[in-house]
């Protein structure tokens, strides 16, 4: 697993920059050393662009799995047909989990969080999922959306029979690995403070000196980027039906 912790990378570079001019910076900071100061990373001038998330596959299994949410039995021990009203409502939970195996993390600032797009077969399934989710802390994002299934129908039961009515929901499951490029440009600043007073605002300069290949970053004609890899797993309901089963009564 290769994870780039952005805040730690930036702070390490700022510390080395501070120590390269230790005497000058300590004078500006009234004699305070690096360890004496509070470090606030300013990402406001850092621009981030996420490319489309690419999945290895974007199909779901051909045979959805069925689940019985409700079952009721109607018994007619007369010689005449009878009709019953079947009315019920049940809820299910659609789930989606995004797991990062290679990527970057910023635990201090949500503005540079990783953005992952769900595949169309999941986001457009009507299960309540959004098209895109942010992973702002940690390496996992778990999403749950509640769905309501309801029926109101008349059930006709012939004489001397019993009928079992079931509310059946079909569920699809999706699993695929993915990758997404995130490009970084602009500037990063680090403010050095103590007791609420800002002594120095460090301009860290060229991002290529901070986000290096040794830290897992890459470069192409569009600029500096990090390639995030992971896996998406989802389970969600797609439709419902009423299943009726009729059996004769023993005389």
C-alpha cells in the first residue's frame, strides 16, 4: 500500500526550508525555533483537478439476487372465491464502500480531499447514491442509503385454497477496481505562529520540489499528479414484485 500523507509531506518540506535559513528565520520569529512554533498549512492557493474515475468494469452480474421482505398467507376454506387487500411497506439499505489502496490523504483540510465518481450502473440505479463522493479522512468511505418498498394490491383466493403472497426485491451487486488522476498546481503557504501571533508566512515555491517521485507523485504534459487506486463495492435494490403461490386445502 502506497499512501502519500500530504500534510506531513508539506510540513517536512517547510521544516527543511526553515532550517536552511535557520538563523534568519529565528530572528524573524523572535528567537523561536521550529519546534516552538505552531504550523498552519494554507492550501487556499493550491488548485486541484480530479480526472474522471476509471473502472476496470462497469457492469453488474446478469442474475440479480432476490430477497423476500414480507410474506403473508391467505386461507379460504369456503367454496366461494374471496378477495383480500394486501398492503405493506418495508425498507432496505443500499450500501457502497470505497476502499483506497494507493492514494493521498489530507487529514487537516477537506478542501483538498479526494473525489471519487461512482460508476453509472451504481449512481443511476435509483438507489439514492450521488454521482461523486469526497474522501476527506482515512482511506475508506462507507455510504448507506435507505429505500422504501410498498405495495397495495388485491389478492384473489379461490375456494378451498390458501395463497401465500410475498414482497420480493431484486438486488444487484457491483465490484470493481478503479483509478483516478489528481493534478496539483498553484502554491502552498505555511504560517508559523505562537500564542496566536503569526511571525512568518513561508512560500514553499515550486510544487515539483515538494511533490516528488520519491513521494509517489508523477508528472506528464499536464503537470504534477497522483494516481489513486482502489476498489468500489455496492449492493442496491433495483425493483420489486409480488409473488403469489396457491395451494389446495385438504378436505
